[in-house]
């Protein structure tokens, strides 16, 4: 007989009333604007400088704040009203983007401003994302957490892949500043939606006497480390994200170089990945309920390993598209399930800090993997990062094993 920890949970769909509909709509609107900015910024960077290093630094500035401020952002998210923190951050991001759009319109935007913007937006995101993770369990019932997390991943992914990014050429054609102005408007609209969430009392932990931020940060790390399940899931995420960093950094080289897919093939492959990701987000809650959390994570990891092995060995565009579609599906199921575990096992008053510790550790693996992928692609062949990612995700599943046996719920 299966243990209680591995027995499938009853799952429920989150209702659109009670706050989830507003939260989901805010995530979709904000992601639409982010997709426009994410696609337009590199194009602007290339126009402003011939330095490949400076262009790459624009992307790097999107990761660095997580390493510098991610833990502090989580501690702040536990100290304040999370709903208020989210809408205030979105207002600030909207104002920053509006000012940047004005600078582009006046032809006053330089590469230094791009770097500062990318850094500032991500620094604010460290508070927003940790507050959102901590807030969701107060918005939806416990039985609906898995499905809610999946939908919060799937909706923005669909908008990003199939609405935001394809519109960039049209909007840039209307004016270089237009994508950034639309992004500013999306942040402000998202702020209005989040501000309308039902007000909830602050967690009891937030009412205790204030302690130094460094103590709160240490408490988040200690809570993550002391829970064998959270520690195991985080370690698996770090190993797997190293592999994904290697894959993402060299994906364009793999598809256009090793596979010879060209620009059109590259776009089709990314579309397949996006479609799989959306499907995975929508299915995550049901899959976890049917298989149980441990089996869901293990099966999702093994499916990703198989897809990456095929992707790195078979020189066929249809096979690559199919592999990336399943990779996106399995990866989104893994991510949604992982976040649900984090929310369920973290103490209610410390979810922001524990989320921050988890995110900071896992995000730090991405740039490390990117460097690894570049070295492997340059020395052993452009398909080797995909094979290395397969090995690392398989190792992640092995790392997850002790936590799965302990009992993930």
C-alpha cells in the first residue's frame, strides 16, 4: 500500500472569484509587456553598441540582482502586506518603463541606461516574485494549489510565445519607443488588478518584533536546509538548472548550426517548446493528483532527460520540434509541482524567505550552466550542451531520490 505522502491528492480547480482571477490576469498582462520588452531590448542594444560583451551584459543584468538581492527580497516580502508590495512594485516598474520609453522617443537612451534598467527591473522583481509565491496559498484552497500554479505558469507563457513576441516587429515599426510604452502600461494595469485583491490580514510572523534583515535571511536559509524534502527538491533544481543554462545559452547554435534548421526552423522549434510548456502548465495539477508528487517529479525529470538525449543525437527538425515540445511540457509540470511543494511545506509566515532562498540558489546555477554550455559547444561540438543537460537533469532526479523516499507532499 502506498504511503499517505505518495498517495495522489485530491485536486481542485481554483475559482476565478476570491482573488485568483485578478492574480492570473495581472500575471498575463504583465507578462505580455515583458515579452515585448524582452524581444525589443536586444534589438535596441545591437543598434547602440558593436560590443558583444555589452550586449550580453544586458541579459546578465537580468540575473545579477537575484544573486545580490534575492534573499533580501524574500525577507521584505514576509515583513509587509504582500498584496501591497506587489502593486507598489508594479507601479514603480511601470514608471521606470515609461521614463525609458520617453528616453527612447527622445533618442536619449544609451547602453548604460539599458544596463541600469535591466538591473533595476530585476531588483524589484525579487520582491514581487517572492511576495506572489507567499500570497497564493492565501488566495486559493490548498487542494487547488497545484492547478493554480500550473495556470499561473501556462497563461503568461502562452501570452509570451504567441501574442507578445510576434507583435514586436509591428510595434517597433510604429516607433522604437512603442514596445516600452506598452510594457509600462501593462505594469500599471497589473498594479490596478493586484490592488483590487481582497485585503487579508498579515501573517502572525509579520506581527512579531522586527528583527534585522540578515537574521530573517538566515532564517529562510535555515528553514530550507532543515527540511529534508525542501533541501532535496532545491538541490535537484540547482543541478537541473545548470543543465538548462547550458542548453538555453547554446540553443540557437544547436538549431541553426548543428541541425542546420535556419531562422525559420529555429522559430518553429521555439514555438513547439512554447506550446508544450503551455500544455504542461495546464496539466500539472491533474498529473500531480494522479501520480502523486514524488512520481510526478521523477517522471517529469526522466522525460526531460529522454527528450534532451534525442535532441542532442537526432539530426532532424521534426524530431527536434517534438523533443522540445515534450521537454516544455515535462519542464512546466516539474516547475509547477516544485513551487507547490515549496508553498505547502514552508511555514506560513516565512514563505517569502524560503522562496527567496530556493530561487536564489536555483537561479545561480543558470549562468554557471551557460558558461559550461559555451565551453562544451566550442570544444566538443554544438550538440554537446544538450547531452550535458540530459546528464545533469538525470543527476537531478538522483539527487531528488532521498527526498522522494522521505515523503514529498
